[in-house]
C-alpha cells in the first residue's frame, strides 16, 4: 500500500457496531485519526465548510441513508470526499452515486488494505483541494511577487525572494533560463513591483526582429532620416524611459547593435537617427537569454563588455523538472484558469494523471504544462499526456517504442474512462482479462490510480 503523507480525520458512519470497531482499528493502524458514528444525523453535526477530513459511510442505514447523507453533506462542503460502503448487489446504485459526487465506493466485505488505500487516495485529493483553496485565499489577500509565482519548492521560494529584494532598484538584470521557464514574467514582475510601475514596460524580442530595422525600431528617427520618412518616430528605448526595457533573446542581437546598446548602457542617453540631439534616459534594462552568454562570448558571438554591463544581477529561472513537487498545484491552477476562460468544467484530476504529469520531463517547462492544462480542459478531462508519456522525443523513438507508448496510453485512457474497472476497461479495449493483466504488469500501471 502507498504511504500517503496527508492523514486528516476520518468520519466512519455505519449502524453496525462490529463494522465500526473493525474499521476503526484498521484505519488507526494505518495512521488515520478516526471518529466512528452510528447515524448520518450525528455525522452531519460534525461537518462544516472546509472540514479537514473525509467521510466513509454505509449506504443502507435507518432514517437517513448514505445517499441522502451525501447530498446533505455536499450542501455544506461540495468538495468533501465521501466514500460509500455498499452491500452485494448495490453496485449499480453506488456507481450512480459516484456520478452524483461520491469519491468512491467499497463493496462489502472489504479487505483492510482496500479500505486504507481508498481512504489514503481520498486524503490525497483533499490535500490538493485544501492546498489550492489556501493558495487562492492567500493570493486574494496579497499582491506583488508572491501572486505571480505559485509553488512552495525551494527553487521558487528562492526566485521569489531574489525578485522581491531587487525589484525596487535601478540595477540592470540578466535573466537566464530554458525556453518556457517564465523569463518575461520575471521581467514584468521586476517592473510591476518597482517605483517604475507607472512607466512603460517595453518588450523587444531580439530574435524576431529583422536586422534591417533593429536600429530604427530601438533608437527611433527624425523626419527625413530615410527616403520617404516624413514623421518622427519614438524608438523603443526612448519610449521605455521612466519604465523598463525588456530585451528578450538578447543573444540574437546583431554585433553592430551590441556596440550601440553598450553605449546606451554607459551613457544612459540616445540620439534618434537623423538627429544630433542627445536625449537623456531614465530606464532600467532587463535582458533575457536562453543561451549561455559566456559561451557565446567565447565563440565571438557576444561582446564580453556588454555581458558584464547587463549582468549586474543574474536571475536564473529554474526548469520545471527541478521543482516537480509544485506540478500538482500549478496544473490545478492552470486547469481552473483555462476552464474559466473557455467556459468549460474543471474536471477532477485523477491520481494516475498526476503521476503521469510528475514523471514527464517537461522540455517545454511551465509553458508546456500550461498547454497541457488547456488540452485537459478541452478534452473533458482526458489524460493530456496520453500520446507522449515518455520524456523521450517521438523522433528519437524506435517503432516498437512508439507502439508501446501508444498502447500504454490507450490502456491508461481506458482505465480513466472506466474509473479503474478491469471489466469495463476490457470491454473498451476489446481484450481478455489475462492480456490486460499482463500489459498492466508490463507497463507498471496500477489500476487503483484511476479509481
């Protein structure tokens, strides 16, 4: 059995004394804090909004039965995980109850390890919901750096603290990191949390701008500076005066422009093209690069003096694989955000899906995770990584590897649709039980993760 970290209180409701005593002993041996009650009415008195535990209840009880109890409990807290206990022959009723909001059901007689496992998974769901609820409440009450970067891992805490410490200064900053790690978000956060926040934040993608217009776009020009120009144009650098100039993909800046940018950094002034008037500047420059600029200096592609001018402070945005523990909260946030934007339902994220997300290598980092969340919402809760569970690029995989990855994805998708039911998954896939069991063992898939 998996050792689940979060073990809040458990309300166990059953009108039979011997079942209550047996379940209490089983759950307490697994580390749960258990309160046993005889009636649903007594259990309702214990529940309030945000109650930090789960409920396990028999369906057939005198007066208020388990289904009516679940409906009443969910009116108090719709996120409360409720596990129903059903007798033989009541499985159809229990399945309908799951559609109505039950977390899971257990059929009598149930083994101890099954009770502990289902309770543990319900606790994990509750832990994630509580963490997201606390995070949303925290973000409502605060602004600034913490509201821009979600997560509790050490790399993110360090990043937040560093940004907070240098935001309200005029120091130029170099942000380095892989694609999709949030370099522009860092730059915007530095701007928004500084005294320059009322000035312009001007973003320039050096890698997307043709060499022929670099100088005119950055420095601007006077009328007549070029044939056919009759109007003055304010350049990006001048426009950002009083605010922040963000130069993304600085490694792509042409060598000729590197010399001119170095002068801007030294003099804090510019001259428009076609003018001899020196215009003083009050700006902060934040540059970003996905390349190692010192390597580019060694190759002769980047000026060493410009590098040291830009890198007064260096902020490194960590790749997502270095803070995997924050993936569940981050993914949940992106799902809720996408669902609201697209007017779709934010489907419950299953344990098997979270495990797949945690195991993925995320070469596209947070941007890739956000895209996966949007696919999840658009697909109605299907596994966003079904077709690429391996961190290996599909172009690098052999044909047998691609076939296995595809087969594994289909099996996981079938288990998700059937809520972990082997019988239903067999029917969806059209294969016998022995074949499915062999493939579950081969791909190390635990059906319990999809229940």
